[in-house]
């Protein structure tokens, strides 16, 4: 009989690439991970791993087993969700991940709605880049998370995570206001192609998120689609800082609509034909868990409140 805990280790090795990364993520020693994977090979009766230089890679049989592991673990998550639904009351800790700009805009209103509906729940929030959410969910560090993707940087397919849509918002170009420019906000903002709107800033310095984030990739690819390679001067993840730097002429940057409400004086905002989509993510099979469903409902109520401001 195959052990489900060892199947989880094999799946993490497939996702993370090294035994050391699996050990760090799941609070094991590397030797313990290797030992457990060796036991799994004996249970399976076929080689699951092979050495490739200093790395360990999955054999074809190992990849087949990972596919079944995904299905098995999703069914277990569904079982946990249904058992939770059979219990009376909703309480206990709920580990929540959020991207930084979701913190001031979405999270407080969501937690307030959760507290009103389910006062026994204990939400615990941590900031995390959307690119790391899947790892955090699989490792059990998170139960649910706010994530986002952008045009030019769609979310990578991941069979271990389910997502439900929450909000789609346009992106804006933030620049210093010149004598002949005025802020353009909301649906009445002037239209134009990406090349027309970004082209005038092709030789300017740019402000992007840190390298390795989805926001950085979006900015670079959007500029490339407009016909130029951005000359990046500043790398900051806080959109409020992007707006402040743009306002004093330190460069051009991209910001989502929800961050423009309190834009500083001196910044010009131009609506772009680009969008950011926010979603709620959770482990595959976990969508019916009462706490997850409660979070999704509260987040949707919070987002509706944003639209009514």
C-alpha cells in the first residue's frame, strides 16, 4: 500500500526540483526526505527517481505516480472539507496569504466581514508574492490566499491549486505631471494602443516591482509589446511608493486601479488597455470547506464595497 505522506513528498520534489527544497518547505531534514522517498520506491516496486548530475529527477514511472498523487490528495482535501461541513459552528485559525496591495484595499474589509459572520474564526494574515502561493498552500503554510495575474503574465497551470475569480481592474501608467498633462482616471480616460500610450516614455527611467515577481515581468513585457526595452531605475513592490516616485519625476510605472484612489498630487494617471485579475486560491478540492467558502464570500462582499466607493 502506498503511503500518502510519501506521495506528498514525491509531488513536492516534482514541483520544487531538489530534495533540499522539499526538506526546507516541509520542515524535514534532507536525509529524512531521501529515506522516505526510498521507502516509497520500494512500495511502488519500480524506480521513481534517478540522478542527473547533482539533481534528482523523476523517472517516467515517478511522473505517472505524481499524477495519481495529485488526484489522491485532492480527494483527501475534499474529504476534509466535507467532514468540516458536518461539524457545528465555524472556528479556529485560518491562514491567509495576500499580495501586498491587497492588504490595505481588500483584506481589512474581508476580515471585518468574516468577524461579523463567523466571530469564532481566527484569521492570520501574511504577505506573500503570488508566485509563491502554490508552494505555501501545498506545504500547509496557507489555507487560502489572495492572488493575482496580469495580462502578459497569465497564471501558470497548477493542478494542485483551485482558484475562483474575485476582481478585474485596469492598470494605469503613473508619470510625473507635465505642464500639458492632466490626470486621467476612470472609464473616461483616453483610449489608445499600448504603443501609443507607452511610447512617449520609452526613453524615460522606469519604476517596476522587484525582479522575479509577476509585477516585474508584466512591466517588462508590456514595454516590450509597445516596442522598447524599459530602462529600469527603481525596483519597489509597494504601489504607493511607485506613485510617490512618479509624482516627483523619478520615472514611469504601472499601478492597478485600486491603488490610485489616494494618488499624490503631481502624478498623472493614464488608463491602459491592460488588466490585473485578483482571485482567491486554495488547495484543490478545498473549495467546499466551510472556512474557505466563508472567506470567498467575505472577500466578494469586500470587493463589492470597493466598487461602491
